[in-house]
């Protein structure tokens, strides 16, 4: 059992038979009255985010998410096929199940597929991926000292803000958690 005072961002707990992930939490000790924990939690199955307060002595069980290492193979008619790297079993996911992960997904990318009580709830990507710039305006000499940025289209179709010195054809490291440019790869 996990006490509400032990909450941290990313922790997954089970409430009323559903899996909820802690998005934000704050321990509040008002001058008058008892302390409490104010949280924003996200239902991992539906994606709904709610605010909820917990008493500090409240306990709930951790949600047991199963994680399998999968490799992305291909897309066909809006279905994305993944293969288990141990059993070679293939699983298809829809665009809705993948969400923003499509911005960073290339063929042969290895991801972790997460399931809760046998139902697929999503995938988790590596913290950063390397993607090639397919379209980008040329940088103008002399504008680099201002910290200016421009838009670049990556090979997955994702558009990201990059410094002016980035050119078409370069490979960039992109943070999958924030969607921001990190550095040249």
C-alpha cells in the first residue's frame, strides 16, 4: 500500500478498480486544520485528468502495469503494428492509442507497451529520439546571436522549433517528453 504522503510525479496507483497516474502533487499544511495532499491525477485508460485531495494517512494499492518490450514495424490503414522482441507476437494499435507518440515513431524503434489488467493503455518511448530534418528554411547569416529559432519538419512529419544554424538533412535529437529540440545527433 502507498500512503498519499509518498506520492511523486509518475507514480501509478489504483483507485476504484482503475489505474491513475500522479501528474502533480502538493503537500498542504494550512495554519488551521489538518494537512492534506492536493493532486492532479490522470486515468491511464481514458486520459481524463481530475483534481483530488487525499488525507495524509490515506493508503491505496499501487497499480500493477505490465510492460513488454516491443518494436514498431509498420503502419497499414491507420493501424500500427508492433512486435514483441521476445515472443515475436505482433500487436496492432490505433492512432488514438498512440496519441503524440506518432510524432517520434520510426520503423524499428523499440518502445515499452504498457497494459493494465490485460488492456493496452499506451506506449512509453525512450526519453529522446534521433530524427532527420526533411524540410527547413535556410538560416540567415548574422541572426544567430539573438537566439532566434525557425521551424523544421522532421521525417515523421512533426514540426519543431530549432536554432537558425540547423539545415535540411541533419539529424537532430528530440526530447519525447516535451517535444523540444535538444541537440544535433
